[in-house]
C-alpha cells in the first residue's frame, strides 16, 4: 500500500512526510484491518510531524480521525463484519487493569497508546485498530463529515465536560478551529451562550454564522464574564487572559495535547475567587460514544475542507498557517 511516513520531525514547510510503499498491515488477533476512506487532519498530527510531541515510533504514519471499511478480522474478533464502516480515533489501547482503567479513567492509563503516534495511522490506504477501540458510526452522516468528529469532536466534548458549565452558562472559546467549532455547536444546542475569541477573519466569520453571542480577538475581553472557558489554541500566553475573563468560580480547560510555556499567574486577578485551571488528557471510549450520539441528536456537523490524501503535507501546512476555517479532511485517492 501507499502511506505517508514521517522521515524525521521538522517544520512542515520542509516536507518531513514522504509518500512511501509499505506492506498492508496484518491485523493482530484482536484487531481489525481497515481500508481508509477519509482521515481528518488534526493539530496533533502537526505536533507529531514537527516534533512538538516526541517521536514514539520511527517513520510513523500520522492520522487518527479515520473512517473506513473493515477489510479483514483478526482471529479473535467477533461482533464486526467485513465491509462494515467503522471509525478509528486517537486512543488506540489501554491496559485495562491499572487503577485508572479500573476507576473508568482510562484516558489516564500510563500504558495508553495512540493512533498515528505509537502505531501507524490513517494517512494511508489501510490501518489497523483493536476491535475494542473501534467506533460504530451513525449511518446518516457521510465519511468526510464523520472524520473530524472522531478526535476534534470528541476532545471538544471532553473539554466541555471539564468546564463543569452550568445550565445556560456563558462559555468562552479561545481559538476556533476544527475542535472548537464542533464544541460550539454542541454547547449552543445544550443551551450555552458561546463567546469566541480567535485570530483570523475566516474563523470569526464562521463563529458568527454558527451563532456565537460575541466574537473578538484572543486578547479581547468577552462581552460578559464567563462561567467556563476552553483554550483550544496551543498558546500558553493565553492562559492568564482566559483566566481573567472568568467569573467567580469559573473553570478554564486547556484542550490541547501540547501547549507553549505559560507565563507566571497573578493569584489575585487570575486565580482568586475559586477560579480553576484544568487540563484535558485524551478521552475515554465512553466519551467518544456519548459524543457521537449527541452529535447525531443535535446535528453537529463540521465545516469540511477536503484534500486528496496525496496532498496531505499541503493540508498540514494550511492548517499551521490558518488558511481554512473548520476542519480539513483527507479523501483517499491512493487506492485504485
């Protein structure tokens, strides 16, 4: 098969990904072999390609928002059929036995492994996934619209849960890319007042179209104090800004897997009055299943910019430069 391989982490402008020939992977006994239809382009892929996340696998194939068809079943797999459409997401496996897994916090499992980082992902014709970590997908949604839901959507949902937003609460979103614009739709559907603080006029226009109460720059004060906020931009300098925007008892959740260094915090103005700063670490499979049900119920849909999979490096470069709103999705043109 043909697949994109990370030669060595480097700025995406220098083309660290190379299109290579690889053997079609054989599924392990508990795995599915998946023929890729589409794969979303996530900012985490950019962090892997550029080395913000330390390499876990030499020459890894990125990609973890995969929609595809089951091409083969491992010997121990039951409950799936060849030809069935499934989703492959970021969380690939956990040990299932540690104290975190036992308390239903598998996202904190020290032995957790990730698609497109620890194992080859979806920038390819085929990938594999442990059957227990594959997602069954709504039948009414097309492939390209499903892919961003499998990480951007799920992580946005996890971040929203971490804010403990009260009913009818005031939510601020810092950054408005693939994850934030899905989170905003769900939050609004559940009654929240959403304020968007972001750079880039295309993102601001999309925020207005999707019903944000107010839209401003990342360093602007929102139109009203916030009960909760989510930092999607991987910019540590924005942490104090977002904390200052919170009302008493508000919570800021940092959604990214990578964040640049944060400056010192002023206790009186940024943390006092029981404000909280929380991180978000991956998600549980239960989060993923819950979000997919809610996305179908509330018709949460991404704004999609399709790219042929043969142009994956261009999609990553455009993501880094902020050249599109919403989410980019690679459509498999490598097969046949």
